[in-house]
């Protein structure tokens, strides 16, 4: 329930930031030369880009390894919060202090997904 809630908050922030920072489709990222708050918009956009990969690997990997996937999902969500907080601080390097650990959790979810796929293949072969 935490990750979908954060996702909905990010989507809401994204929709508000489109108007606020005057970044309209098809422009994906705000240019700092055009807007002093571009980092805030780009932070929300960056966070939303990762959500499909996160949810797909959480779902598929969780089919065979639900407890490990849940733990990695919670870890990812907390790390992503700190990533978002650090990115939006105006100093992009701050996103990697604690927030960089989200990539470790995502890598773990990808391993679970691959292990599940391999187990399905081996089940058919053997």
C-alpha cells in the first residue's frame, strides 16, 4: 500500500508541476536555462519513469518469491523516497546518499524475476 500511495502522490505532483513549471508535451524534461525550478520537475519525471519497471519486477518476481519481493519492494520505496528528497533539494548529488540504494533493490527484483522465468523454463524442459 505504501508504494502505490507514493506513486499516486508523484503522479499528482507531476500533473501539478506541468502547469507550474510550464513544461508541456512533448517536452519530457525542463531545461534549467528556461526555469529555475527545473530540477523539481525533472525529479518527479525521473521518479515516474522507474515505476513501470519496479511494479513489473515486483509482480513477476513476487509470484515465486513473495516475501523477498515484498522486502525488496519496501526497501526500494524507502530508498526512492530519499532519492526524491535528495534530488529535489537542488543538489542532484544528494539523491545518491541513501537514495542510490534503490538501484540495489531494483537489481534484486530483477534477479527474482529472472529466477522465476528460469524456473518456468526448467519446469518445461525437465
